[in-house]
C-alpha cells in the first residue's frame, strides 16, 4: 500500500538533501525510498525560480 506524504514533509526532506545530507541518510532517517527523495528534489528544482536555481547550483560547489 502506497503512503501519501504531505507537501511540508516533502519540502523538509528535500531541504535536508539540499543542506548537504546524503539522500541515503535522509532515506534511512525518514523511512522513505531514496528514489522518491530524488524525484521530490527534481520536482523542487524544476519549480524553482532562476534565482533559487542559481543558489542551489552554487551550494553544490
């Protein structure tokens, strides 16, 4: 049975990844598949403004 996650849960999970935690660590911590986390991150980045995208790209470095 698939579980539904609310927007706040997804946002907090993605924020943990963007703040530097590995997807695997967040996956273990929250009990969510890492593939699902990567999908949420991709959606978050696609819906970001250009300024946010530049900021996220800068954080990767």
